[in-house]
């Protein structure tokens, strides 16, 4: 196959879209396919991402990463989107490459700076599949970034744009059943669910566990003997950090007998606010910063609990990563979390926006090694039942192959 992919984000940015795309490119290369991948350039923010050049050019065999001149998206320097002037370059490169299929990650995000569906005219003229991949609930994110008076009109406009753009695609590909249902409620008729979004399966997660992990990798020997609670992901408003900042200090007033440490791993515009927050100053807290994606599985395997308050995930990649390595999760009781977590089996769900329930369940999990061990044992049993399943990236490649055959 000759596949063209267009995405706003890519490494070194450590978001779910970027990391999933990196893993897909590895599989495409290993299977001998040719790939032309357009992404936003991070050269413009080299001060934030000094290793930006490591992820452009011939990244793998038969895989070329083409960086497009970029601008800050939503005014956030590390969030990049291609400039409109990139459209001509994309069209020229597609003419030279002559792909069999085009996939666009988050076309609605790309449209906000390109004001067009990149590569759509090319796909129409040659009658090749044009797949839009729905990855982020941008309609829901508006309340975290827009002024209150603008939220209503902005949501209406964003919903209309989402319907129009994805409606023009050959297929709107989603990786969760609840997202499939949501988009169909939005009257999108071309939605296809496939289990193609998510992290690679971990063949032997027990091998990732080390008795002195934090001493060896972070120079923090005291942590290895404590209960470790990890908050992992973008440090941004859409991850519901306002809830955590408001309620987590109350953990200090809970009757906890175990020694514990809160770990925060990630990058984002709230990093300074989190580091200076009441909980970070009053509770044992370590700010790890952004963890390279290849090191995330080992980090997750060596903590006792992964905690998130996010309400707006489409898939919950970091939660799935936790479950793959046997680490239980505490998350809010909402659509995306119920898609992955069975309460009392592989994790726990607290009532959204209920700070007392959040703290009560978190304190209990910290103080009860037996509860955590029972959840870990259940996860390991579930993972054994999944061993015959294909890796999500492999399933994605197979799906693309069927799309090409159906139009060939």
C-alpha cells in the first residue's frame, strides 16, 4: 500500500494522537508499505522541543515525515497546527507520491487553520478512500477554553463543522462504541467502529516491574517503599485539573496510615499552577515532567494506582496503558471510563465532580494493599484472555487494506 497521512500533531508532542501515529508508522514500515506523513513542524518551538528534528524525514524504512510550517493552536505554543500556506505543498507532494488511500487525523482541528480538508480534492479526483479519524471531543473542550458567553454559539458552530467535515469523508473511523453512538446521534452516517485506537499490547508486563525502579530511573530511592499514585497526561484544562486542584488537598485530612507519594507526569499550560498548588505543597508530591512515550509502560507498571479526573476522553489511552501492565485505575464514572473500567474488577469509578467521593475512594485504595492487589490480580486474568487479539496498529493496517481492496 501507499498511504498518505495528515495530522496536526506528532512527536515530540506526547499526546495520544502523536504516539498512536508513531506506532502505526512502525507497523506500516515493518510490513513493507510506503508512507507519506504530513505533520505540524515543531521547529518553531525548538526551545520547548529541542529534539524536534529527530522526528522528521525518513523516520523508518519507506516512511517519510514531512513537517509543515505551523502556528500555535488556541494560543498554546506547544500545540501546533499547519499554516494555510501548507495546502499547496500537500497537494504537490500527493501528486508525486500518488497514494492509494488518505487518512486524516482530527480533520476538524486541521480545518481551523487550513480552512479546508487537506487532500480531499486529490482523493475525489482519483476516487481513492479518504478516511477521517475522530480522536478528540473538541465540542466538549470548548467550555474549558472559551469565555462563558461564547460557549453556546461556539458549540453549535463546532458541531455543525464536525458534521460537515466528517460527512465528506469516505469513512469516519472511531475506536470506541460509545463514540460511534455519539456521532450517529449527530447524524453522521459513515461512522465505522474498529478497535484500532490504543497502545500496543504488552507481552510480558510482569517483566517491567522492578523493586528499585525509582532509585534506578529517577534517583528517588524512598519512593520504592511507598504507595505511589500517578497522574499521567497533558497538564491542560480539558483534563479536569480544576477538579483535582480543588479537592486533592483534602487527602491530607483523610485518616491514611500508609506512606504514599503523588506523582505528576506530563506537560501542559497548567504545569506551573500544578507545581505551585496547595496539594503539591502540602502532600508528598513529585513532579516528574514529561515522560518519553517509550518509558511510560515501565512507569505505569511500577506505581500502585493511576488516577484521572478527565471527563472528555474518546478512548482513554493512558488508562488502557495502565490496564495493559496490570495497574488499577481510579476515574470518574462517565462514558469513556465505563468503556474500559469495571468497578471493583480492574479499577474504581467515583461520581463526577463529587470531591468527597473522590477523596474517600482514593484514600481507601491508598490504605488498602489488599484491595489494590485484588484489582491487579483481576487485570492480569483479563489480560491473559486478550493474548490472542491483534495489536491495535496491526488491526488498523488490515482495515486500510480492506478499504483499498473495496475501491480497487
